């Protein structure tokens, strides 16, 4: 009778344009390494190449939420088990150097040993929609804060006749006043200052409009995904959205409250407490 094929484990070091894969057997022996394009055609070639060594038991992927997101989705849709592999820390790379094939082998061995066992997020549902909208909202918020800071900075150094009437206004009132300024021809520092104040104020208004639109979209999505969560006292759309994004579209990957606490960095320390000392 023909011998049964031995299962193999795959590790992948992911990058923007190329992914490097390594295949090992059940004893950890390296069977091969190869680079593939970070595209659908490359994903097909990678899986086909890996299956040439035997049935693939698991695939360990570095960067499942960044460069490896596309490969992770493809491999999962193909029907193979995928786990997330942590990238080597900087101190380890300084000591041993950076090598894509070595990193891929390390990913495969961590997967085989069970060190890498985290199920990655699927990123294929409404929670992923919430995540990407929050990216846009966070960027708009930072840009609006920067525009306000620049507005105040220009105002404080503006000529007295321009600065005095605007002092003491709230940010929104200042923005409204500056947005309607008419600088006229650029023939003096005052005219240039008015132009700058108007530009910054209108930028602030445009960013605020973006934030208002994003907030409406996020509110609708978050309430649809977790209506009982946003109904809790003190839990708004922002907090609920962050919790949902942390758990992902497949929260069943978190087997317990302790696992979620570890994911959030809120797990209690396991260090033994020092014994109390007697005082007298």
C-alpha cells in the first residue's frame, strides 16, 4: 500500500510586494522556501507550491492585519487553517539580523509548536466596515485639531486691529468669524493674515463636515451590530466601536473573558504579591 502523505506546516513572512513562505514537516525539518507576489495569482501559486510537499495542516502568517491581510483571506477561503504569527521583536532582529527566509521558517516552527495559535480576524463584515471608517474619522479629527491650533497661532501674532475683536471667542465662533473674512488684494501683512485665517477656518469647517458624516455612518453601523452594547450606561458609539474592532468580525476566536482582557492589555499581572510586613 502507498505510504500516507505527511502533513506539513507553512510559515509566511509578508511584505508589501512579496511574501516569502517556508514549509516544514512534522519534525521541523525544512522542506523548502520560496517568494511569491503579494497578489491573488501569487496566493494561488503559494498554496499550490506548499501542497506539493503534502497536505497543509496550518498556515502561520505574519501581519494578518496589514501586509498579510489579503493572503489570510485567500487561505481561509481556500479552506486551510490560519493562525497569526507575531513578528520578531527588534532586539531579536538586531542580534540575529533580518532575513525573510529565516523569518518565514521561524513563523512555520512557531505555528508547528503551537506558540502561534491566535486565530486572526476575518475582516469581512460590518465590524471591518466600522474599523475603516474609524481610520478616516481619526485622521479627520487630528487634522481638525491641527487646523484649530494653526488658526490660534496665526491669530496671536496678527496685527492688533485684526486680533483684538477676535480675542475671547470660542473655537466655533472664531471659525465662523474667520471663514467670512474678505482679505481683498494681497498688498499688506494684514491682508495675508486674513487670507490665512479664512483658509484655516474653512478647512476646519470642511473637516467638521466630514466628521459629522462619519459619525452618522458609524452610529448606524454600531447600533446595527451591537444594539445592547450601546444601550449600556456610559457606553457611546466611540467606546462600543473600539470594543467591536478589538474583537473583530469573529469574536468567537476569543474563548474567554481572560483572552479578551489579554488582547486589550487589561489582564491583571501574575506577579506574586510581596508578603505584608509587620509593623509595630
